[in-house]
DNA sequence: TCAAAAAAGTGAAACGTTTCACTTGATAAA
DNA sequence: TTTATCAAGTGAAACGTTTCACTTTTTTGA
């Protein structure tokens, strides 16, 4: 490994001069600078990031902590984050969950974090966050000066979906919840309940866990009960898709026998048969927003602006009677 | 930030003793060790990763360099990598393409790399790789003692697909290539050509770029020509899906008018109408293999074992005449 | 022409670890 | 009792940067 010392020697200057030349800081003559840069080139020199970070107490890196890669859900969020980072001096690191995640966070290997992993406990977040280490949360409603929750406006989309179901006369309702520790699932359920209540309706609840199979199994369970609901709201699309699969196996069809609504608008949702009514949001914008606020905080100490990411209901075949709403795949 | 110095002071021992106690190295008495660990706990001490790495010249981290997050293609590969890393002491960092990628690579912030980003030039790879910095390549056939290509066995799948088409009597063939700089596209094309040649057939080639739209437009172009091919092989599924979309718009149906085959077996491919015949592979295993070999090299200097990831043809509706092969979605 | 100011460059400390070479005191062996 | 061995612990150097405080040289302005 060639160090700045080697470069300095080759250029015949002090280490300081070499550092100044390489970083374009300090005061250094043009001739010297050139000589240093040439030497660096010739020696194929690249500064040791660790030494630099150790000295600077800054990494110019932001970390994204997700629980796993799968689910095709994070993808667009990550792309949004990436798109913002590309225009800055920052680098982007994505770290999937594991004991090492905590280590990374704790060891301050990044200047700030975007967290999308509900397995990281609230206390950790609160303990870690500081002016020097701001954190943006995409998965829970926790907040202080250095912790910014950036959440979906679940209520908006759910209300639209409820109205859509209600106005078509679906009044016997069920709700399939997602993972028990999920903030989003809880909020979606709350809203759905509140709406139902204000229309003097009740809702049967089933506990799922966001997977396709849990939707499938919930549907089976419901079908084996004596009375079917008229409409079921699943806390995400994967469960809705599983639900529909089970219905198909029992020769039930949506929306004729049960209307089905999901959440997320994953790509698949418009390719199934029937297409899944769902609630969409711009995940790309979501990620971009998060990155934006984080960078702004880091660079200019711009205070965090809590904000909700808009969502909107997308009526499709699985919950729409009569004239079929056909979207081109 | 609390440092090891603070911990040592609080425990009333030297910095060395503290370090030994914390890392379980050196010789240190039980009583002292306990005192140090307590002090660390009380002060909420976490070692500074940069200082440590600087000293150790080791990061216990492997980096994955991809061009972008989108495409739902990397996802499973990443999961495979992750699954292996979880069982080791290593951490996983994923870094999307940008000027910073090069920086990261160059600055040795990781102990080894898995590269899936054809924008990184061959020379960079060769220049960087060394016993101390092994690199696994998922996107090109470059090799030496410290550079391991782990590629799909494109030939295998393509041959199966060719046979499937040939035996059904599709003898007028076309090939839609992917991005011009893609190794995989080139290899798929080569194999397809070789097969055709050995059966005294010729193939019309069209240049696509792996996107859905390029498949769509190629189809348009072909349809406007006077004679349609009997079968078209697209270098990936997205193009095949685009191709089918264009066919539908012209009231052509697969395989009746043109049989269509893709590559990759992306989730969507079995949800389209008709379902896309394609060539599948276990991307999860692919990632796992890469991680495995890299870790093995790092820990035990186990020499790299070049190997091809098996692929297999999956006949589906878009290329199968008569009895329809129906897979459950 | 001379003092003052600016430009160009230097040496050494510091960032927070780990670890080598060493000291101290106790225990065991002769 | 003396010496050798061992366990427990210490001080300081080293990792590769950046930057502060300083020196030397050149330029400027009167």
C-alpha cells in the first residue's frame, strides 16, 4: 500500500505539502501541486479512508439499514435514496439486518442513517441519534430534534379504499393485519376501524404477517367459517395475492364473492387475475425525501420536517363491481 | 464520544489492559477484566471502527458493488449473499454505482468484493485484486488467482430452449440481444447461433438493451417487416414481455404467430398472458456461492474455484404449441 | 531600500486503536 | 536461598491521515 508519505518523498516535498496538494487545501504553489499530483498518479496512490475518517470524524457516507433485501419493496425506496445521493458528495451504504448492523450503527461508520428495519429497538435509535448523527425513520413514529419519522399517509389511502367499498355496498368487512410489530399495519387497521365505526359497521380481524402464504392461509380459514365477508382489506398486496389464490382454489371469485383490497401497489398487483385493487404511493419519492432531509441536516443543520408521504387508492378488478377497470399492464 | 482511554481510566488500569480485556487477548486477570467490561458498559463505550481498522488493516466487511437497485434481479442474489454472511463474522455492505463506488473499492474499505456492475472496467478489477483483496465477478469472464468469475451457464439453458423450439418445428428464428456490453447477452447469442448453425438454420439479430421498451420496439420493427419469424429468443424476460406486449397490440398471439422465449425467470414472467417461456437459475444460490468462495478465500486462502451456475429451460405458454403448460402462479 | 504582508512550505501533534517489548511481583524448582 | 518461570500489567510506538503553529521566502507598497 502506498501512503501519502511515499508520494511526498517522490515529489520531494513534506507530507503536509502533499496533503495540501491532494486535498486542494492550505497554500501551495502550482508547480508543487502538479508535482505531487503526478507522483500520486505514478504511484497509484489512494488515501486510506480509515486514517482519513479517524482524523476528520466524518465519513461522508450515509447508511441505510433494512431488514432484508427481498420483497421488491425496498427496491424503489433505495433507488430514490440513491438518486439524491448521486448529486452529493456522500456515499451510500446499504446494510441488511444482522448483529453487525448494530455494530455499524454504534461504531459510527456513517454520518447519518436511514432506518427501515423494525427490529432495531426504539431505545437504540433514541440513544444513538444526535446532532452529529441524525436518523431518518421510515418504519415508525418516533421523533425528536435528531430523529425524523417519514411515514406513509396510511389514513388517506385507507379512507379512499373504505369509501370505495362502502359505496358499492360492501358492508360486511374483514381486515387481514400484517406483522404484529408493524407500525403501518397498525395504522391501516386503526383507520379502517375508525371508518367502519363511523358508518356503524364492524370488522372481523385476522392476524397475518405480510407474507403471501399468510394471506392464503387466512383466506382458507375464513372460507371454512360459515359466512363470508363481502369485502376484505389486506394490510399489503402480498397477502391480498395469497388471499385471492386461496379463493381461486375454492372457485370463489373477486369481487363477486369477496372483494379484495391490498396495499403497496407492488408491480405484481396489476398482473394477477383479477388485478388487485390497492393503495399506491411513490416509494421513489419516499426514499428521495428521506435522503434529502438527511443530507440537508448534515450539511446545513436544516431542522427536520416531519411529513407524510401521500398515498392514493387504485381501484382495480378485485374490488370493482360491474364495469371492469382495466389497466394496461 | 467515549474512548478506550476513558474506560481504562474509569477501571483504573492502563489502556493496554483495557484493550486486552475488551478483546479477550493478552493476559489479564479475571477481576481486572470484569472491572474493565463494567466500566465499558457504564460509559456506553463502543470502539471506533476507523481506528481499529487503521491499526488492523482489516475490516471484516465485504462489499457488493452493483450498478443500481432496480430490476428486481439483484434482489435474490443479494439475499443469497446475505444468507452466507450472516453465519460469519463478516459484515455486508452494498454499494450502488457512482463515482463513490470506485472510491470505496480503491480505498480498501472492505476486505473483499463481489462485483455485479459492468461499468467498472476490467483494468480496475485486475489492478485492484490481490491476495489481500480478492474479487468475485458475477458479470464477466475475467480471471486470475485473485479474481473469480462466477457466471451463469448460459449455454446450457439456451441449448435446451433451442431444442424445444426446434423440435416443435420453429425453424425461422430471430434473436433480440441485450445491452451491447453485456457478457451474458453475448454468450446467449453465441450459443443460440451455434445451435442454429449446427442445424443449418440462420438467425436474424436485433439489438435491444434489456429493457421492456426495447423488446417492445424491436417487435414493432419486426412486425412491420414483411415476414415474421416463427420464434424469437429474447436475451432477457423484460424484453420478451415487451415483445409480447407489441404482439398483443397487433393482434398476434404467442406461440401461434410467433413463439417467444426469454431469460431469467423473473417473477413477472409467469404472471403475464401468455406466461413467458424462459430460462431460470437459482439467483439465491448464485449469491450464496459468491459469498462462500470469497469468505473461504479470506479466511483460509482456499483457492478460487471457477464454476458455472446451472440454468434450465422452463417451457411455458409463450412457446409451447398444443397442450398448454400451465403453472400455478 | 526597508518593513510589512502574503505566499509557500515544514514539523509535529492528534485522531483511537492494537500490540510489541518490557517491568513487576509472585510462584516454583533447584 | 537463589534462580528461573510465569502471570499480570504497563508504556510507547505504530497505523495513515489532517492541520495547527510556525519558519522561510517572495512580493508589495511607501
